C-alpha cells in the first residue's frame, strides 16, 4: 500500500453561522479576501466578482442567479453577483453601484428588483440618489422593477430620466436582458 498525504486544503465556513464560532472567526485574514467583497459585507450586500462586462444589482440570490442566466442566454456576460437583499437602504444601494462601477470591465448595468419585502419606490429613489452620489452613470443602465409600489417607482424613474440619460426601463426581465446586452454591443 502506498502513502497518501494531504498537502493542500481549503476550507469554507458558512458566514451565517460564523458568529457562533468565535475561534474560527478570529482566524480570518482580510488580506486573503477580495476587497470589494469585504466592502460589500460592511453594507449587508452579497457580492462576487465575475469576468463579464454587465454589472448586476438584484435582490435575492435566486433572482440574481436567474438574472445572470438570462444575460448569458441573450449573449451577455455577467460581471458580478450582487444581492442587495430585501431591506436595502439608500446607502447600501449607493455602495452597490460604487462597487459595480469600480470594475473597469463593466460596460453596462442591469438592475432587476422584485419588490416583495423591498419596495420598488425605495429602490427607484435609491437609484436616483446613487447616481448623484457616484457622479452619474456613464454606462448604460437598464432598470426592471416589479412588485410593491412599482407604479410609484416607475413614475419616479420617468420624472428623473433627464438626470439619468443612460437609463432605460423595462417591464419584464427578458426585455431588460435584451436591452442591456444590446446596449453593451455583445
């Protein structure tokens, strides 16, 4: 019989349970982490950088995965997974845009929000405030909102269209994905 040696290993711990494992949490080395992922965590965001050119700002992990899939289906390439969750604040949405737009590969952004807990008008106001905070959006921005207070949200975005010249809105996800893919000329 030969000898088997474990020479290298990588372990991951569930972040949701880490607060109960103080000894393990103390071993964390921020230098081993992606700085944007750490920055996102500070604002309650889930972020993972990818290799594409279409930034995604979505609420809910399942919706984020579906959004990335439909972008791929229409010939695009997602630049990130970014879940703002169900109770994002204006500050969190602003930071989400800062993180997405700091990626030099991003040529367009798709915002896809289904407002159940999250109210669409809150997101619409956050998009407008984020645009002011980050100095405007220089890349195409496609916004698809559905759910709680969606009509109020659509009116907010319509009224601010002049302040957000790169923004387009869509009523459904397929149309939104096609619009953002077309806007970045994939």
